């Protein structure tokens, strides 16, 4: 009769973390495929796929066309090799107390496999309960309520008045800023695409929004630029837009010549691409007529950039902005006015400091 083997060490249950506690883990590992990661992921996450796109497609095809058992065998071998590579490279120099938060699509086998191996090594890896799906539900739920907790100050002003420069200066001076155009990678106008920097997906944009809001102190004001519902092809969450529109406004007033100069600098990339500019302007024909667009096209071809900008401001941008701001931001008429007479970085820094000092004084008086 064989002597029974002594019992082995007790198996450790994988620690699962609720999505609400994700910020407690400074390092997140997304083991989904690169295409899944590219669409959206947790802020700060690094992509270490246990199955890449081609491998995932191959296993999925086997699952459908052959059998689940065969697919699992092939998938297990691929996952094992990829996890071995992660241990040999990414995890190689991590300290013993390393505690990454690991997740996959729904908190299933892909993330559990990596967590198990890391635990066996001695790391303190944990698994995100519910995976990315739980994160996505969390983002949608939080964005429906979180904006109500903040005191926004909306920076308004005609196109080219320097609103974005002021927002950047406020952030540099230590103020709280929700830079929507930076998060959306778009300047929020007809010509607002950033060359070589495509916009994120709507889901990624919303994840970035929630991450930004989570970093703010609710006792301090948050400065945000006035925006329409859409920034390029992305849409602002309803609750955020409603809170912005109900907030006090600051109006930036800048002389026309300075506005034209800043716009020429911001959209200099169009100067050598007349075809792209013509295509954008053509979309305004329904609003302003073909003859007006033809006049703009002629200015493009003649290289009269300043004259084109002047005409666009007079005919399109200023009237459109005036109508939209009055309609969508009811507190605009009571806005404090900020006069811009120096469009250098130093000039906007001084204006930002004045604005923050004014806000601090108002808060002190209210207390």
C-alpha cells in the first residue's frame, strides 16, 4: 500500500479588487490584445497581452470551427509562452513588494493566469474584479454624477482670443484645469484637428475625463474652456456639459490683430496644404453659400492667410460663437472680463496669476 503524500501548501485565492479602488494601485497591467487596449484602457495601464490580436483571433476561430477543448489547449500554450516572456522581461527587475493591478476583458482567465504566476513568484499581484467591463460601467456611472461635485469657472471668448493659452497658463501656475481640448486632441473648431495626432475613441476620452476629475480638489475651482457639445468627433458627457453651462463665466477679450496672429500660429500647418484647407472650407457652403466659400478658396490659393482669417472671423466664427455662447451659457452676460494685451507666454502667465489670486481672495472672503 502506497504511503499517502503529505498535504501540500494551501492554495492562495486570487485577490480581487473592486474597480472603485483602482487608484490605490499605481501600476496597472492590461493583458488584453493591443487592439482592445488601443480602444480604451485604465489610465496609467501598460499593455502586456497574454494573447495578441492574431493569437486571439486564431484561438477564437478554433473555438467556433473545431472545439472548445482544442482551442483551450492551443490558447493555454500561447498564454504560457507570453506570460513567460512577461516574467523574463517586464517583471524581471521588480521588487518583492510589487503589487500590480491586472485586468482583462471581464476579469477571467487571461488576467487570472498572469496573477497566478506572479503570485507564485512571490509578488503581490491582484486582479480587477469584473475586468475592463467593470471599469467601463464605473466610468459611465461616475461621469453621470461626479461633475456635480466641482465648482467650474468657464473661460469664454471669441475664436482666437487665447482661451487655450490661458487654460495652459493657469495649469502651469498651479490652478486646477480641465483641459478638454488636450484630452480630446482637438482644438474644437472646424480646423481643429491636430496634425499627426488623431483623436482618441469616445471611450478613451471618457476614461481620461474621469481620471482628470478624480485628481481635483472639490474645494478649489476648476477652470475649463467653454465648449460645444462636440469637440471634433467626440461628445461631452451630458452631466459635465450641464454643470459647465450652469457655472460662472470669465470672458477673455483680445484685440483683433492679436487674435489673427495667434490663429495664424495655431493653424500654420494648413499653410502648405491648400487642398486640405479647401476641403474643410467646402463644408461651410451650406451655411454661407458657394460664392463665399469660393472667395475663401481664392484667398487660400493666393496665400493671403491673414485676410482669410479676418473674413472667416467676420462671416463665420464670431457670429456663430456669439449666438452659441448666449444660448448655452446663461451666466455669460455677468462674466468678469479679462483683457489680453500680451500674447507671449509671460503675458498669459501674468493673467493666470491674477486670475488665481482673485479666486483665492474671493474664497477667503467667503470663508
